[in-house]
C-alpha cells in the first residue's frame, strides 16, 4: 500500500513540474537575444597531437585454393517407363430401399383462427375527485 502511495506522489510531482508556467519560463530563456546575454570569454582552441602512423604489417604468402575436380555427369533416362494399369473390383450395388407409406392429413377447418377483438383507439377519461374542504378559519 505504501508503494502505491509513493506512485501517486511521484505522478503528482510530475504533473506539478509540467505546468504551463515552467514551460513558458523555459521558452523565454530560449528566446533571449545575444546582446542581453552576458559576454562569454573566448577560450583558446587546444591543439591535439598528431597520431603516430600505423605500422605496416608483413604480407603473408597464402597458397592458392585447390581446384575443384570435375565429376562425370550421370545420364538421365529421357523416357518414362509405363506403369501397369490397375484393375479395380466392381462397386457393390445399392439395395432397393423400402418405400415409406405417405401419411394423409385431414383438411383444415375453414375458420381456424379465432376472432381477434379490436383495440380501442380512444383513451377513456379518468375521473378526478374534488379536493377536500379546508378546515382552517380565516
């Protein structure tokens, strides 16, 4: 729990430092013209010593690479041998399925739906009672 509070404190401090006033102050410092800035003394440029030359390395004698011997190329056949034709057994015949008797349904009656009552389109008025009589004296 204490760690969580320190995270909240760190976020709060970060938000305080990122306010608009600090940003404007930094912008004003960046926009200062050189005449209003203090004169800085000129510093002498230091001279760097020159680097010593790199020593030359002796060149070694490398033997030449051996040559790759040429191998005899095999000859590939130009024609493809014919494969024997396989003979497949005949497919079994499907037995005849028995026929299902068709069910006959009785005809529907002529007035199969009940009568739907009509929905009233007018809203009936609600009777309001008269307010009770007052019992205070004027």
